C-alpha cells in the first residue's frame, strides 16, 4: 500500500497537478489576506500572509522536482511552515466554531485545505535532503514570524478570537517548536526514511 502511495506521489502528472493546485491555493490565500495587507505597514507585508507563503514554498519545491532539481532551503521552509500553518488554521477554525457555535462552508474549506497542507508536507518529507543549516534558517524564519505576529500584532485577523490572542500566541510558539522538531525527525535524524525522486527533467 505504501509503495502504491509513493508511486502516485512521484508520478509526473500528479506532481504537475499538485503544483497547479498549490499555486492556485497560494494565489487565493494572498487574495484572502487582501484587506489585512491593505492596512499593513510595508515593513511587515512579507510576514502577514502565513499560509499562502507556506504553500508557495511547497509549490517552488515541486517545481524544482519537476525540473529534476532541488532547493534545500525551500524544502526545509516548506516542511516546517506547511505543517505549522496547516495545523494552526485547522485549530483556529475549530476554535472559532467552539466560540461562536456556528461554522461556515468557507471555514470547512479552510479546515480541509489546511489539513491537506500539513499532510502533504509530511508525505513528501522522505524526498527532502536538507541539512542542519537549512533547518536552522527555516527555524529562524518561523520563530521570527511568530515575533512579528504576536509582538508587533501582525497575526491573521480572526475577529471572534481577539479575547484569546495571548493564548493563541503561546500555542503558536510551541506549534513552531513542534514543527521544527518534526522536520528534524523526518529529514535529518539517522535511520530516517529516504526515498528517491526520478529525474523529471527528461
């Protein structure tokens, strides 16, 4: 069963589809952040649209795979941020449901799409080859983003959750730590599972 799964994950047509889906999701994500980006100071713009940037990292990784190449820092950024923001968005939407007692179709769409983000980050980890240096840089980016979000107040706007923002910031920090440790476990530790990609440039 596992071999069939990885046969599909390395199929060129599936990778092209995955590239298109993630690119479209990234563009939609930036559109979703449109209002917040309009009221954001230019110095913080890069750090506001968290989830679409995570899926953009993964889109770049898939694009390089299709060219028979790899970009290791992007692999590290993709794994850490896909898992982190995938899980984060699922939790925030479920928390909103708990607070308000209702959940919209858009919220369900966000739950499933962000759950898929976290899952695809993990599924492609055996193909990654990044090192401690790349993971360190990804960790700096991720934890720095938390500082921008919860020290400088640039976190994604969930108006119904404003009363819990300190708790959300604390949760987000530890989710970052878990995501970084997970990336180490899946890619850097000894005896981890490794799989090879076919050279798709031919």
